[in-house]
C-alpha cells in the first residue's frame, strides 16, 4: 500500500515542476502587461479608481476559476458553474425582494443552492458512471431554465442597500469583494495542501487505481469535488449580488470560458491530480488585464474572446503533449 502511494506521489513531481515554471511565467506576464498598459494609457492604470475597478471585477472570475479547478483536480469538468452562479444570485435576490428576508438568510441560502446543486452533480456522476462533462452539460441546461423560472426575464433591484454598499467598499484601498476572493483562494489552497480530504482528491485525480488500492474512495472524491465546486459557484453568486445591485436570469452566461481559462492557463491539467491556486489566480488577473486592454483600446470584444479561447486551446494541447511524454 505504501509503495503504491509513493509511486503515485513520484509520478506527480514532473507536473509540480511544470506548475512552478508556469507560475513564474504568469508572474512575468502579469508584470509586463501591467507596465505596458500603464505606459500606453498615460498612467491611467495607476489611478486608485482604476486599480479598484480592476480588482473589484477580478473577484468573480477568480472564484469561478477556483470552482472549475476543484473538479479538474479529479479529472472532471463542471459546465454548470456559470449558470449556477447566476441561479444562486437570483435565488438570494428573490428571497430578499419577494419574501422580504434578511441578507443573513438569503446569502446562506445562495451558498446552500450552490453546494446542493454541486452535490447533485457529484451523485449523478457516481450513480450513472457518466463523465462529469455530460452530466453538468445536462444540469447546465436545467439550471438555466430554473433561473428564468424564479423571476422570468425581470430584474431584481434594491434587494439590500447594505450588501451593495459592502460590495463597493474598500479596506486600505482594496475592494472588500476582492479581499473575500483572496480569502476563498487561501482557503482552497490550505484545503488541498493541509487536509486529508484535499490530498485524497488529488490522489484520485492523479492515479485512481493507486488511490483505490490505498483505500481512497474515488466515488467520494468525485462527490466532494463537485460539492465544493458548487459551493464556490454560490460564493461567486453572492459576490455578483454585492457588485451589481441588480440581477436577472442572464447572470452567469458569460462565465463558462473564464472558468476554464483561469485554471488551464494557470497550469492545471485536464487529467487531474495537481492544482495551482496561485496559477489560477494569476491567469484570472491576466485575463482581467486583457479585458482592461479591450476597454482602453476599443477592441471588439469578440476578438478578445478569440484570443482567450485560442490561448486556452493552446494550453490544453501543450498540456496534453506533456502528459503524453510523461506516460511514455
């Protein structure tokens, strides 16, 4: 049993080494891109208001990227993270506006919705033995319908001035929503680094056979990964509530690509077994700088989608090629 576990650990060493290299490259890209944008915009990027806006709207993509990263850790995908974020925010807003409930009830309800749907995704994957890609594609469609079922095409507004005010507040110049996202990232990193559950997820993703021989339940790992992914999507939904001041059934439709872009560009492989919270956060920041460049230079957003999609595809192909070399 011990030798099997050690073999699995040794097999992940090349991946960890590559992750370190990817993280260093992303740090360099982040610094260079920020400097270039600062120079080409006449220093506008250094204005406190601009920096605050960049960090504010980095919070949701960062948490969404972590949500996708957790299921990638076990070799799965979650296509429902975007619409689940929207459902969580719409449910919470509906509870506050239609039922008059306090944010102290509506916010936990949003988290429960996210975690509950994530749990359902994991259970369905285990019971049907169908890959999470297909299962979450189906649940994505169902959840998209549920969002419209809550309030149709209407918009929820004025649900909690205090919550919105908190979403726009800052501490030492840093937006509260960004600080919340950072706390979530640290918690996810500590979970994978310091808990038995987190290490079991990585073992199941890296080598399911070795994990099973070591007494690890791969089925439990799948359920746990999808549940945590759903919980993180619920947290992203709460951040949307705090940032926007109004929500409708279209919330989350544009989050699927960013959810994959951050972890994949950050070095997380589709095969599972290794995660990079730092790489995911850095990649989310780089994608956010691309959005800033689009706004500063009046670039057609479709070109931005093309570039980000191409980078994600290139990262997948590069990762696949490296995995093939490791297997050989």
